[in-house]
């Protein structure tokens, strides 16, 4: 479903990504884990064709992102760290606006909007103005717009940032419910987030993939958890 080969990205003289390579199968939920500034958001933006890679290749559903960006965008749902919401619109009107932007046929828009309102548990606030609903609901609205066109790939960048504990659980459950329906890439620096949701873990550090393993294999040792693994890895790399 997704293949990245030797992806490198420079910002001026700064090398943000260094020959990043990985493959993600259809239906997987994969967690990108790393400290702030490690390169998580940069690789997300390259996957969604918002940024071009300096070198390397990204293939999604058999198509090269650099050559078929418009076609790729139709296959991807993207939730950036700050959801692109309009506070003066109602939830339903915003989703209708998003449906038009995504070129969903007019006859299908109502059906798709009702579907994502149900999937994201938003029916109770569909007629409320986005500016007055809670941050947890806003994140759900962001996810709703991302899955509105039934994308094959869903990319979520820090989907629970700034939420309270109850809201975090609600959004995690929503993401988990998408398992097997879509290929999901979840970018976060919150260790427990990955352990609760993902099947597989990619750890990125200083622009390089340093771990690519299933969650099951990572946690095989008795009492092992991602926090210990991440801290041990980080400490080892710092001391090299």
C-alpha cells in the first residue's frame, strides 16, 4: 500500500530526513514515534504530497506521489496537527464544504456526511457551531473530514494533542475502530498512544528510522513497555 524508498528532505542546509525507507501493508495501523523535531511531521507531509522530497521515492497504492499527486490525494485522508476547521460554521455545514472540496458527487454528499457523523459520534453536535464545541469534538470533526471521501489511507498527525484524558480515550477508540478498514499512519510523540492503538511501530530519531517492528515483538520481554524501550534507545544513541 505504501512504499518509501531512501526519502531525504533538506530545508536549506538542514537535512530533516536521511534516506528513510519503509513499507506499510493495507489495513495496518502504524505508529510513528519520535521526539519533537525528529522528522515525523515532515514525512507525513511528504506522504500526503504537501511537501516534495529532495530525493527518494514514495509509492502509494501503486502510484508515485511526485508524479500523481492529485490522484494520490483522492486516496488519502489527512488530519494535520492543527485541524483546518472554521469556527463560524456548523459541524454539518463544514463537512458539506469539505465534501465539495474533495469533489464528492452532490448526490453522495448527504450519505457520506451522515456516515461520518455516525462513525465519529458527532450527530449530537452536527448543528452546533464549531467554535463552541469542545476540543475533543473538534478533533473528531477533523477526523470526520479526513475520512469523508472513504480514503484508502488515513494519516493522523498528533490527533490527541491538547485533549483531556476522557477525550483522549474517545479519540483513541475512534481510531482503533478504523482498524482493517483503512491503512492508518499515526504520528505522535506520546508513547502510550502507540501502545494503545498501533500494530506496528516506526521510531524516528534525527531524521532516521531506528526501529521498524511489530508492537507484539517489541513487547515480548516480560514487563516491557514502549516508554522503557524508547528511553533505552534514546540513551544508547546519545552515548554513541
